[in-house]
């Protein structure tokens, strides 16, 4: 009997952390269960995956590709040339790497790569993080073999016979935190952030680059938070950090407001947070469901197809989260947050209801679907 060769898998997509981190989680699950698997990432040149993927220990190739803008731009004029160039390079990558399966996680680069893989009869799988499917994945739906989704009712976007309900893959340290229990890390978290164990803690997260509305809502209401004896772990994001730091330093009584450019220890932040304010990206929702935190979502209005609002509304409908719109946030966000912090019964209800979005085994489930596709083809 011939010796079984290692699996060879291409994972493509990216553009944002919401696409990149699930992709890395899938790769890690494949390597964990099948250590000799060869994995190659394909991303978009100049996007954050070109840095984050090598940091996670995986090789990556870049395609010259970007999305269509809503107005006439030089990028839009170059779009046809980018499609031709990236498709040609996708063929070259596939010829050289010889994958047995291709995985698309959404984002610009997954379009050309997964399309080329599918027309070459390479088993292909999509992972859709959001409750409202992205354009790239919708365009590829008829080409691929399987589509892994994180929300019910996705038949309105994709062929029902291809759907597998897996949930969203999330970071290993968050899965481990949920398994161990949040209280295990509470003492370390209080020391790490310099918090008072007797006070309520609010966590504000707007993504790695930051969220203007969230930052302005916090900085303009510091006194209200201080008066209510609420301490804050506040990730302002790289872009806004210098401005927020300068404004906070001249604000009286700001000692309980702990400003961070970026939170590398999200496990500790989740451990100690009583209530969370967050954007409504798919990755954030999946993590918050797993750690069962009462959350107020402020969906970003600056995303394709308004999918963050649709993500948040899916949870609000079943009383699994609260939502304040981006336009309401400057006047209502902190007021609604203080109301929730004072209402422990409502916090418990949100914690109970958000559990249904928790899928700790999502990465392993998707990895197994990839292996199944390979095995079926052999």
C-alpha cells in the first residue's frame, strides 16, 4: 500500500482581522490534527495579511487585487487588469504548490484564487463569517463544494445543499479561556490592568485601528463614568491613540480610565469586564458569545453591505445583545451602558442568550470539512 502523502491546502483571503484571524485558526486546527499538512496562504498585496500571516508562522503569496470602490477612482479603472493579473498568478501558484484543497475566507484575494482552483477541479470550501454574505463569497457560491457558515438562514445567499453550520473560528487563547473559566484569570487581569476589584469594569473595543465614534463617546463622557464609579479598559486603536491620550491627560479625575492603543491580552480583558462596548464584526461577536459577555454593539457604518448592523440585529432580535447605532452613540451610548451596568438581571439575560452563538470547535469542524473534501477526491 502506497504511503499517504501530507495534505496540501491553500487558504486565501484577508484584508481585515475579521478575515485573517479565522483563516489562521483554520490553519492551526489543520496542523494540530494533521501536523505534516503543508499550508500556503494567498492574500492581497499591501494588506495586513502580508504581515500577520508570516507572524503566525505560515508562508504567504500576494496577489495584485483590491475591491471595487463606490465612486470612480484610479483603482476602479485598474480593476480589470488586476483581475487578469491575479487570476494568472493564481494559476502559477496552484501549478507550483499543487494544492489538494482551496479555502476562501472572504476578502479580495479569495475571489481569483478560489475561482481558479474550482475551475481546475480542486476541492474548494468557503467560510462566511457574517449574517449577510459578502460579495466575493456570493459570487463564488456556485463554484465551490462546501460553504461553512456561522449564522442560521444563510440559504437566502447560498445553495442549501452546500451549507455546513460551523460557527466562526476564533483565537486559541479565547477558546482556552472559555474552557478554563473566566474567574481563573480574574486576579491576574486585575493586576495587569491596575483595576479596583470593588468597581464595575467596562471594556471598550473598536478594532486594531480604532473607531472614531466609540472613542469620542468615551472621551466626552469620562466624568459620567467616574461619577458612576465605573472603571474602563479602553482600546482606542493605533490611529486615535495619540489624540485620545492627550485629551485624557487634561481631563480631571481620569485615573480609572485605562487607555490602551492595542490590547494584546484580550483573554485578560474579557476575564475582568462586566459589560463590553464593541463594533459588530463577526469575529468580535463569536468571541463575545464564547466568553458570554453582556455587550452593546455599535455597528460600523463603513463596511460593505452594512453587514455589521445586520450582524448586531440578528442578536438583538433574540435579546442576546443591545445595539446603539453609530449616529446615536455620541448622545446615548454611555447612558445606555450605565443603565446596563446597573441592571444585573439584564446582564444575566444577555449572557444566557448570547451563548447560542458560541462555537468553540468551529476551527476544528471547518478543518475536518477540508480533510473530508480531500479524502473524497482521492
